[in-house]
């Protein structure tokens, strides 16, 4: 038996009553998406997929765009501050060290905020 994870969205009425007809729609039909999901102030969804890459989509899951290009493992993108800002953890395959990155999902100007230090 295999489990299935599904992230979905629905229009929510401004007044919640006891007899609401909910209509949910999946954010993605891809097998490896939606392992981690956040919602930023601009209404976009930064998300991590099952192979540890991050992307951003519209609120309904359309227009998926990778946030960072490389062979690094990107983890847990979280909305941060106003507009399109996101923070995430990243581990490159060359040194296997975690670092925290900040970037704007529109301009794609990444900046390292914190690097893991190794003793010795």
C-alpha cells in the first residue's frame, strides 16, 4: 500500500456557514511536488518537491518556475517578509554543508545569509 500526498486549494467564502459546498482542486498533478509548501505575501507558492528542488507557482499551482538552478539540494522554502521574498536551506553536493539563502522569487538575486561551519 502506498500513501499519496496532495496539496489542494479552494475558494473560501467570506462567511463560513455549516453547509458550505467545498470544491478542492489539486495544486499539482506531478508525483514529486508539494513536499513542503509556503504562501508568500505576493500570493505565490514557494514549494519543495520530492527530489529536493524548489520552485514557485501561482496560487493554483500553474506556472511552475524553478527558484535556483544547480545540483544542490534545496529544502523548505518559506515566505519571508513583504512581497516575493523567500528563505530556504541549501546543501551543495560539493561540500555537503547546509546554508541559509534569501532570494526574491521575481528578480532571482540569491544571497547567502548563514553558512554551516565545521569545527577542526
